[in-house]
């Protein structure tokens, strides 16, 4: 199998330009589509600044409310520059601003274009800065073309973004880093499982590590057997080969021997058939995205690396398939996890918590200041919060308000659920230390998180993200694709804005 092209995963080589000057005839002649964002009540002075302002004002007076963009027109210049104008209230929440930005970009990329202009005008300086960031995030997401296998690859939607009339030229390193991380997460998650099998995933991760200066360690089946990783290996034993692995990546901007301040953990089930308890067709169709948690962990690590943040970060990825066959694990099997606890298998389609159990145990051994795991873990969480939100769980309940605020401020919204000893009553087993899951299935997202907590060092603050919003038809917030890469912006907000784990902007 040929090597997978890394450059396609991270993003297109976009040119980003910004100027404090308003749109001029010369600048407009170099723009194919100009996206203008104005307040709901447009000051008269703003109409005077806009190209063909009077014409746009008349069009807007007849426009339907809440349409995005509100109006569209063209300039009478050599390039026939398209104009899309959208209105937004300054106090709109982040998720709505990002959704607005996505819709503005969707209008622009309906045509074959090379250059997009973005002009936010008429707002207070702080509101303008936020809207520019949101529009840029949507543009970076829209410009990315994930890997595909069509006979003719589609061209990039556009190659240049021009920010017009900014109050001052700004450093957009964070926005570019978050976009690179999200693009990587979306690309990896969308790859067919025969293109990104467990072997190729490990090869790709090693290439990424070499490219970004990360340390790479792969624990294969034989080594995991020695380490007693019976929970992970139970899932892997149905594979036709020994390709399953737990991969450990280390980002060390200072001393290579530093202990991690932050540890990221990801569920990397390349394809999930459900195992012996086989999934029905509709449930199995998109199970190539069951490794989305690992993709978000790697994407978050990339964003951290691109920003050159000064703290040491670890990333642990549980990579395998969940297959059927004569060797596959079965209901009522009893296995021993790496921390010595025995597990009675109930349902082989609850494989994610098995693969993560050993991985969390290994990952928490260095006692990071914060550990976050990402997993497309339960259908129960989708039932609870839909695909608009993801569920969050933590062994530090005081973090619940912080996690909610982080989701609201990043636009990747989350809702907290409890993790408590009382839910272990659902996992009482007559033959082992605990059951893998409850046979009744009620509240499985909560029971699953409670199960995982049994494998986390109690001294380690831990956050579990059940990625209900990993996929949503039509996109989510600023992301235009059904695979959302949800989690990278949330993580960066948690580190930089909420300043968990001693990360500073």
C-alpha cells in the first residue's frame, strides 16, 4: 500500500493577507467573492464605506430576515466580484457566529474562485476581532479538501483569503493551528478502513512524529501481552494479523525527559463490526469513523505543536479493529486488564471501553496535571444530547462549569454527566471484578464513563469526551462537512482560555 500523503491531511497551502484599509477599487479587482458582515442595524456611515453601498442598502431593505447571506450582488468591475452581505447581532453566541460564518462561506464556494475577501465593518473593535476570527475559521475549514479516491481530484475551493479593514494587523497563529488540527482530524476520520488500516495508521503516525519532532513509540501485540493489556487485546484478538497497537507520542519542547503536563488519549477503532454481537447494516455502515477519537487527539497534539506551546504533552492511541471470526472475543469471556482488574465481557460491541481501559491505565502512570480522552463511545450519548453536542465526564465534578463554559466559548458545545461509584452497581459481576457494561443498556454513556474511571489513577484529573458530535449531516458550527473533527477547538480553549493544566496563551 503506498504511503498516505501527509500534506493532504493537514490543509491546503492557503495565502492569508490582511490590511487595515477598507476595500478599494484596486483591492476589489483582485477578489472573486467579497463577504461583508455588518450589524443588524447598519449605521449610515457604513453604507457610505461599502462599494455600491446605496444599491446594497436597497437590496437589504427587501431581504428576508434571518437569511444568510441576507443579500448577494455583483460589482460592475473587470472581475465581476461577487458580494454577499450578512447581518449579525454583536451579542450572538460563539456557536451561532460560527454557524453564520459557515453559511456565508458556503455561498461563496458555490462558484469556482481563487480569492475570498472578508470585511467585518460597523462593529465595536472587540466584536469585530471575534467575528474576523470566526469568519477566518470557517474559511480555513471550507478551503480544506479531505483526501478522496475519485479518478479526478477536486481542486481547492480557493487559495487566498484577504481580510479587509481590520482594526490592526493580528497574529492568527492560533486560528491556523486549530484549523490544521481540525483538518487532520477530519481527514483521518474520513479515510476508508482499507486505506487507513491499523498498520498504515501507525506508519502515518510515525511520519507525523518525524515531521513535527514528536517522540514515537509503538506497543505491538507481543509487547502488550507482556504488559498484561488483556482488555485491549481481547478486542484485537479477532483480527487476522497482529497489526493492533497502542501508540505513544510525546511532544517535548524543552527537556525530552520531562513528565507530561497534559495527556491526550484517543479511541482508534479502525472499523467496528460489533464483533461477535454483530451490528446491523445501518449501524455498521459508517464505522470507519469509530477511530475519530484518536484523530481528535492527534489533531489536538498537532495544534499544540504548531503553536509551539511550552508544556510537555503526551498522546496515547488505542488502535485496532473489532472483527468477527473464530478468534474474536465473546460474551461471558473474562479478561484481565493491565491494572489487574478482571472484566466479564457482556457485549462485544462495547469494545471501545475495553480498548481504552488499558490505554488510560498506561497513560495516567506519569500522573499528568490533566488527562483528556476522546471516543465515539456510546449511542446513548447521541440519544441524550443529539449530534449537536458531545457529552463530557470527569472525576473532578468541580470542573463541570468550566467544561460547559469551554464548550460555549469555543463553539464546540458539551454537556456534563456524572461519574460516581453508585453507577458501579450496574457493573457488579458474579464472576469478575466488574462487568464490561450493563445488559439492560440504560444510561450507557454514564455507565461507560464510570467503567473507564476504574482504570484512571485517582490522583490524575481526567476528562472523558463522548463524541456525539463527531458526525452531523450538513456540518456543525463552522465546519461544512458531516465529519466535524469536533474536539480540537474545545481542547485549545480548555488549555489556553480556561488555563487548565497550567497552559498559558
